[in-house]
C-alpha cells in the first residue's frame, strides 16, 4: 500500500461513492468532489436496481420503497406481454446515494463540495481545476460524474454523442425534466405522440438563469 497516493473522484453518485469506499477501505487517501451541496439531490435517475447489488454492499431495508417481480412491454396498439423476473428493488434514490457515501466516509474518504471543470497533467501529477478557479493536485483521477462526464470531456474520451429521437412527425415535442406530472413517462409520451411529433428527451446542465434555459432550448429547436 502506498499511503502517499492521493486519489480524487469526481461525482458522489453510487459509482463514485462505492469506489471511494473500496479505496478508502484499503487505507488510501481519497477525496470525492461533488458539485451539489446535498449528495443525492437532485435525483439523477430512477432507483430501480437488481439484487446484483446485494453481494457488493449490505443494503439498509428502510431505503427500499418497493419490489418489482414482473413488468409489461406494450406495443402502440395497446397489446402487451408480461415478463416475470427475480424481484428488483425500488430504492429511495437520494437515500441510496447518501447511504453509500456514508459507508465511504466511515472508511475515511473525504467529501468536498466543488464543481470540477477541467484537468491537466504536469510531470507525474494531475492538476484539477474547479469552478472557483482553484487548482488542486492529485495522483489519480476517477471520473464518476455520469453520462455527461466533464472528466471524460477533459480527457478527450467523451466522443460525439447524439440525441435519440422517437416519432415520425414534422413538428418537434420537447420532453423536459419534470414533464409528465400526470403520470406519463417519457416512453408513454413517445408512444402517444410519435405519429404527430418528433419527441426529444433533452438534458441541460448548470443553466444559471431562465434566459440561458431559453437560449438552450432555442438552439436545440434550430438543430432539429
């Protein structure tokens, strides 16, 4: 074990916190940088997870909301078929994130509220840059900051990613985060409106004002 090695992890979701837990458990120095003040907020995706998680960590029963033992796949005409599965767990996703982070903290990992923006290499060190313009050195860097990973972008690993668009209409229907409050999921919206619209589920990151949001939406509409 080389206790002088500093490992930095960007993102305190399940992947980042679990990595921190394993590394800190081995006695390594680990810092986890998370841009949001409260881990697990805002919720990034659903809390449906298979029992494959059980061999990895002991799950607290009070964060399990429900169990799923079957699901149905519907076609546009309303017909469906049903598939039985080994029970999947439905977690309180925010509590799950915080629980895994707490395991890492108990092993000695430190969690720091900062938004990562870029990194560079100098000699054997990695220099991380954050939104407050602070530069922090580290030996190893792990990007656990999701599908829009800024670490991957900074490393040139992000590649060209495109939207997946459903629907065959000439008009565009944008599905915004928080839409479907009447119980419709994005998939239901695609199914319902696919003949009339092109349905696009979008992602927007760190928009500071309503004007920035409007500019972002207008840019997408121009592309489509």
